[in-house]
C-alpha cells in the first residue's frame, strides 16, 4: 500500500507542465538568440509564465477523484 503523500505526487503533473513550457520557451528563444539576447530571455520567461498559468487551469479541469 502506497503512502498518501507518494500517491498524490505520482498523480500531480504540474512539474511536467511547467518544465515542458519552459523547454518550449527555450527552444523558441534559441531561434532568436542571434537577433537579441533579450528576446531569448523573454521567450524563456514567457515559457515559465505560461506553465505557471496553465498548471492551475488544468488542475481545475481535472476533477479530483
């Protein structure tokens, strides 16, 4: 039998959402890296921000059992 804390951690995918959008922002930032370092940083921060915004929205849509 799994402890309750470990079970919640296994079901929680918020780290995946934030990490995934950060990687997407990083990839887009590398496209603009030669143009401007500031655009690169902006893409990275936008990726993190989108992940932080999407996490509670997806958690709200996913109904707890």
